[in-house]
C-alpha cells in the first residue's frame, strides 16, 4: 500500500534512554527502565497520536537500540521510511536520573553516533513532498558539521516543497556553549516561518528572557509567529508587535517535566494544522504539555485522538 504524504517532516537524533523507575540517583539504582527519547521523535509521536501524519528522518545503528527506535516509532504510526541503518556507527544512548527535589540530570553517550553522521546527501526532495510543516531543532546542528549542513539543506527542501519551516532552538548546554550555538542558530532562525522556544532558549541564545525583551527580538525575524514557552507561567505568541498570551494548564502533580516542551510543540502545531486561532493553538499546546509532565517518560502522557480537525471544545475534553 502506498504511504500517504506526511503533513509534517522532522529530522534529528532519537536515542535509547535508560533511567531509574524511582526518584533516586543513578549511582543508587539497581534497575533501569529502557525507552526511546529525542525532541524530534517525541514531537513525531505526539503529532501522530493527535491524528497527524509525520515522517521522521534519522540514522540509527544496526543494533538493538536502533531496532527499538524503529519499531516503537512505527507502532506509533510515525513514518519511518527515512530512518537509515548505519552499519559503522552505534545508536546514541543517554541516561537520565530524576531526583526527589525535582532536579533532572542527563548523561549523553552520543558522540560519533549514527545520527551524528546525518548529512545533506541523506535528504531527498521526495521525502518533503506534500508536507505543510518541516520541524527542525537546534539540537541537530550541535551534533556535527554534517548535521548542521543537513539542517540547512532541510530548510531549502522545505521551501522548495512549499512547507513552512518550524524551528525550535532547543538549546542543550552539554552539547555546546551559548556563543557557538548563537553563531549557528541565528542564520537558521532568520529563515524560519514559525519559531518555538522556551524562556531558557531565549536566555541562552539571545541573552533575554522577559516577554517584552523576547518580543523585541522576535520583531527582527521574518517568522510569521514566534512562540515563547514559559513553563508554569503559560505561553505567548508574538505576531508583529502584538502578543497573545495564555495561562499554563493546571497540573495536579508534576511527575516528570522532561518532554513538556515537545508536548507543547506537538499540541501547538496540531492546532496550527487544523486552522485554530493562535489562542486556541496555544491552549492546546499547554494542555498537551501539562499531560506530559503528569506521567513518567518523554511521551507517555500524549493522548490519542482518532480524527484530526476536532473543535477546541472536544480537545479540551481529552486534555
């Protein structure tokens, strides 16, 4: 059966993640749970569960972790035809601990991973055909020079396909210093149609964090909309000199904050694809993000939805 064209294309590294099943330091753990994780993969799963077609482009090793990534994403309905198996490099792995005080620490083992070998020659025009959005993050260009070139080429292919470029700086301090990130990410941000960022991203990449300061920075870009995730303070979207804000969705208990930003992005982009107003899209983003933090794991809190295009009232009943 011929695969339907995706609404969203994203690319990046998905890794195996191991973590204690209880809030203790890794050094004290007797057993570790195994799952998959990665910002772009999390978003892919989220959008798929929300009823949208997504293609994930990546590389994995010819190893059990690579097999786990491919089978998990496929089972979630994500299109995995553009995941390349690398016979020379392993799948990236990281370990995460969650502590009683709410702190989270991660330990990456991703240098020279299969995904770090992603390059422009692995991207083909037909992979982007029909897409409405191409989602990219600042994590991927931090992995290697070839990955940075692949992200830049993905922008070109998105524009050729008539898709909007969605860019999330997603700054990761273990991968690079703010100055290096800023030099690489600013040219990419200037080519984006939709910018999604956290207040931590704004501080690291732009040196600002307050809403009004971020709004002034947003006005310097060509993006149609710049969205600022503000955690427990909600989220806002900048369109020209205007700012649309929504409060955070209430959470009874924060179990695991990891993946909240990816959840928000999936909800917001689902709203965008459905033609919601910016306020409605922001509200869906906060509801999905809140569902993520209420459960352990990067994507466990995503809820399924059988039919895209539901009204915001029906979405509210699910989240």
